């Protein structure tokens, strides 16, 4: 049952898991499933990228830059005051949410009122939490203190800048995803000024996010003078896995990224959650054209489900992206000294994956483009371009780094 309904918020799942117990009702917290799994995807991608970067750094294929820092400084009073105030506010409200849960869950107090209040919260929790955080900072900083602070040269490697990459991926990815989505379906932004966050995080284009994030990564690597080929080979496996994890969020939230209606009877040996899903309690507002109301609804934001069960294409994408990740990860050591090939193979596979899944998805509201008399969706066109560029790049790099192929080419030229 838990696998065959949607949970727009993670707190919806917790509430359902504990059989609607009043103490487990934290649905007032806006921890949306899609955002949660996207964050998990970013974390997984960052972890994988750091691991691969460090492997290539150890082989001196990715080199760092020297920079000068000051070490041995004692903790400053202004820093301690900042950590205390920051810790106090965080723990005041975080622990306060648990204490005020009955009022918040029943609607006696709204989350906005609670967060803006200067008095509501756990004052004791805030003071204790702030003291512990401040002491931890003081202890770690004081442990490195020297009698005389000194300047020291250190080497900053690409893996040390993973925080910058996550920010670039988030900002450029969301910007690109919205830009390409707007080109294909400008109607998604008709309510932008009344609901900017809702408009920005619905109907995102995967390829738009990939292209813009790739541009951002390229500029970053160029500015830092990193080897761009090795750099992109390092981030490609993590990106495709992150895409798959993000699709879990699409499926769990029921954000409309489902497939066409599945009219066929399910084989007895096939699991239902992979065959078709009505996406009950999905996050999208009820549409009488495709939805039917749910009986005995518990007052959720969306009390409806699809009238006709659809293919759960987000789960198919999860399986496809995981398979691509395994392929890339298994090839990375064999292709270490052929920089760029992992990324071009990634382009081939993501082009195939995306084109294939588009044949199953319900994109009836999307604009199409006529080319040589055939109607293509934007994502299908980009898939073909990605696949073509990937094949051309792989052939070129393979010939460049394969001595057997090179020697045969040279012999043929001599003849």
C-alpha cells in the first residue's frame, strides 16, 4: 500500500507510516518529496565526483593550484558571538517545532506565525544548543592555534571545490531547466508572479539543467585551470545517478511526470508498482479531465488520483540511470588514460535513455517541432544531438588514444 500512493511531502509518508498517529503529524513542515530527493541526488553526485577526482588527483591527472593561507589564528570574539547567535536561533526553533507540534498540526498556530515569533520556541534548547556549537568551534579552532600565526602555501585540488560545484549545479541547473521548459511549454509560467517557487520547480527540463550546469562546470574548470576532460569524466557518473534519484522524487510526489495510460492486464509475476500506478494523492491540482476524486480523503491538499493507471516512467528512469551509472563506473579505470571518453559515452547513453523514455511519457501538452515532416519533442531533438555528438566524440578520442588504431592509420597513409 505504501508503494502505491503519492506523498507530496516526506512528512506525509511519516504520518502514513505511523498509522496517522497524532504525535507523528508534522505535515505542516514544507519538506517536499521532490526537493528532498533532489537534495539526496546532489549529495550522491558530490560524493561520487569527489571520490573519482581524488583518484585522478593521486595519479597527477587532475592538478591543484597553490594558494596562501594564514594558519594558527586563535578564535576571534566576533566569530564566537556569531556561532552562539546562529546556534541559538536554529535550536530555539528546531526544538520548538517538536514542543509546539500539537498546536502546529491542528492549525491553532501556522508555521509562518511560529517562525516569525520572537518568543515561541525552546529557549532552554536554544541556549544549550548554542553553547555546544560555540564550544565545538572554539575547541577545534583553539587546538590549531600557534603562538605566532604564520602564512602557509597549500595546494587546492578540484575535489576541494565540491561545494562550489554543488552551488553551480543547483543555480545553473535550475536556470537551464526552466529556460528549456519555457521554450517548450510557456504555459507553465502563467502563474509565475503569484507562485514563483511553484512555477520554477514544476516541469523542469533535464537536458536544460544538464546543458547549463555543463556550461557552468566548463567555465569553472577553465578559470581554475583544471584538466577539463578529466574533470568532466569525474562528474559524469554522479550526474546520471543523481538524475535517477531525482526521479524518485517525481514518482513519490506525483508531479505529473508519469507515463501514458497502461491498458494491459498485469502479468501475475510482475510487481504492480512497476506495471502501473494511479498516483493517488498526487501533488498536482485535481484535473477533472484525467482525475477522479478519492473517497474518505483525510484532508490532503490533493484528494484525487488518475482515472486510468499510468506507466510509472520515473521508476523506469531510475532503473535506466542506475544501469548507466554502473556502466560508467565500471569503465572509469579502464579509460583513465583516455580522458573525455567517459563523458562522450555518457552523452551516448543519456541520449538513448532520454529518447527511449519519451516514447512512454505522457507529454500531450508539450509543443512539438516539425523536422523533415516528422514531429519531434524538444527532448527528442536534444537526445539525437547528444547521441550524435557522443558517438563522434568517442570515435575521435578512441582513435586519438588507441596506439593500434593510430599505427594502422599511419601505415595506411604511407601506402
